[in-house]
C-alpha cells in the first residue's frame, strides 16, 4: 500500500520507492531513501565547501565482510574473534570452527546478545523518528488522515483485547493508564468492539491494564476516558456506543486516549491540566 501524501519518493530513477523518513542530499538537494542517500549511491559529486559538513550528518553504514555480500547495516556487528563486521546471514563464517564446542557456543551467545541489543537500540531510534514524523503530519490537515491510518496499522499488530471480538468489529486505541504513585505508566495498545458501550469498554481496558475499577461502587474515584490530544471528556455518556462515536467524528480508529481516575461528583468532569501535560510528555 502506498501513501502519496506522507513521505517522499526516492529520486533514484531505478528505485522510486516511497520512504517515510527520506534523506535530502545537502549537495544536489534531491530526496532519497536511506539506501541511496550517500553521494556514491546516486552519482552525486560533493561540493568541497560542504563535504565536511555532509560527512558529519551522513549516516554510517557498515558493509558485510563476506566476499559475495553487498548488504549494509546501520549497526556494526563485529565477529568476537576476527573483529570484522558481518551481516546476520553471514555471522557464522567459519571463524569459530577451530574453537572447542563449549567455548564456541559461549562466544556465539555473547555475540548474539550484543547484536540483539544493538538492533533494539537502532529500532528504538527509528521508532522515535517515525513517531515524530507522525506527530508532525497530524498537525497538518492535509496529512492528518494519512498519519492516522499509518498509526492504526502499527496498532493492529500488537493491540490486546477480547479475542472473541470479530476482527471486523475491532476499534483500536493507544491507552494511557492512570498515573500511579506520581509516576506515568507507558501507554498500551488495546482494542474494543465498535458495538460495545463506553462503560463496557472501560471495564475491558481496566482488566487488560490490571488496574482497579470501582465504577460500580459509590463514594470512590471513577475511571473515565479522555482524549490525549486536548483532554476532552469522552465518558459523560457511559451507554454511548463506541462505533457511533467514531462515526460522529468524536474519536477515530487509532486514537490516543487516557484512562484516568476522577471525582465523578464534580461538574464538569475534567482532567487536571498538569496531569494532561504529564500524559502527553509520556507519549513523546
């Protein structure tokens, strides 16, 4: 699937792929994907005066040391014995064959752990860049809907909920659990049913997040739902159906919501501004 309003196409005539995090060449000012962003990848002759600056900004790619492999990685994965970089496909290149079995296995375990840690760091950085791009796009009316669709696709792969809910009826959200002991808890991707009410959805989210739900008891703080974007209260009608709220444009499939304890006897019910800011900062 392509997203023509989000990201840019690589300027390389043999590539043209859509890249959500394109790289602009500081010399020719064309936009390329990461594989063609280097000067030598798109036959760009660097200008002397900007060469040093470009080298500082340019992403470093490590080429596999295997003779017939042209694969490059943003994370260096060194062989624990020969200290050369190899891709995952060629990490077993015979260098450890002469070591005793037990010692070789130990070295491989340590190397695998190091590679895994490096990949996790690289993935975290990439996720931050994607999230920043999505947030920027959501602020632009012409790109907001496309950014929401991309965020929804990311949610579908990891969201939790009631597996008895048919896939066609599922509505996905990023849920921020209530602040506990003055600490903000990381948001969790969850799904509910478009046929369920707000009250039933809150009950489901409470179970999945393993938080106390005292909505059926008097004289206790109640769980209520708010929009992360502006703090709007969404549970003033507990019997309102989620699907109707999506249709009416009150929320969208893939939205970020806050589950927060409030004093339900107050009118209007609202989330404290300082708490809302804490929730927002936790999503950055």
